[in-house]
């Protein structure tokens, strides 16, 4: 997995978040927001690995969007896809024994 061609530590979990339903059109079909999100979680990350995520966020914050290579939607665990995304600031619950714990990184505005 990569963010802006920089490898990141494999997350403990990766969860695709499907677009929210906006309503129903005149033909009775459901309408959805156009964007997906992905939430990645790590139980523990070293300071260096966490810094990779922070640098990716700071780079995206200044440039606009990031290129991410992540597990493909509805693909096997061995299939990845490359998408354009916005990156939320990485979060963690606490820092203990030289590791960031319960790290979460959310990628937003992914178009499939």
C-alpha cells in the first residue's frame, strides 16, 4: 500500500465506507453521494511509520489531493487499486512504550 508512491505499513484493518443515500429519483432509483471513503486502522505504529502518515497528510494539505494505492473495492486482499483522495489528519489514542496506539487514517472523496 502506498500514499504518493511512498510505502506505508500494512494496516490492521481497511474498511470501505460506501456513499450515503441522498434520496430517490423520479424513476424510483436511489441516488447516492458520488464519493467513497476508506478508514485504515493500526493497533500500533512506530514513530517513523506514524511520521510517514503525517508527512502524507501535510503534503496533501498543501497540494490538494493524494494518490493512494489501497486494497481495491470488492477485490481480494491481493488486489489493489490506485485512487485520488483527500487525507484526514492521522489520529491516535495514546503514545506508549515508543509506539502510537490505535492509529486511524481516513481517506475521503474517492471516486470509483
